[in-house]
């Protein structure tokens, strides 16, 4: 049986693995936020090519609500996908190095 199947049947990694993973997970989260931000800005340039500014923020009155909601929706979706990919990849790498899965 593979280690990932053993982990899913036992309910997660050890407490030690979870503690040791925290700094790695924090660094991965910061990196993920930076990567997601860059991806979002590139996507937004393609979605709204005539805009030379950053994507609209909720309190900027010069933008219509529709544009603000679309920007927020795209940013949230991109952030969630990038975070999931980085979290999962980091956990797999941690498991490969230590032999233990760091999550629940």
C-alpha cells in the first residue's frame, strides 16, 4: 500500500510532521500569494486590455460594480487554484523528504 493511502486511512500525519511542516507551509503560502498576484495581473491585462491601471478595487468609485465584481471573482479563483496547487505540491514534497504526510 502506498504511503498516501496509509495516511488517508489513518486520518493524517503525526503531530510532529504537522509542526515541522508549518514553516514550510508558511513560506509556500507567501510564495503562492506572490505567484497568484502576478498571474492575476497578467490575466487582468488580457481581460481588460484598454485599462493601463491595476485592477479596480471595491472603493474606487470611478469603476462600475460589474467590473469590480469580475475582478474580485477572477482574483479569488486564481488565488484559490494557485494556493491549492502549491499547498498540495508542498505537502507531497514534504512527504517525499520525511515519509510523513503533514496534513489532516
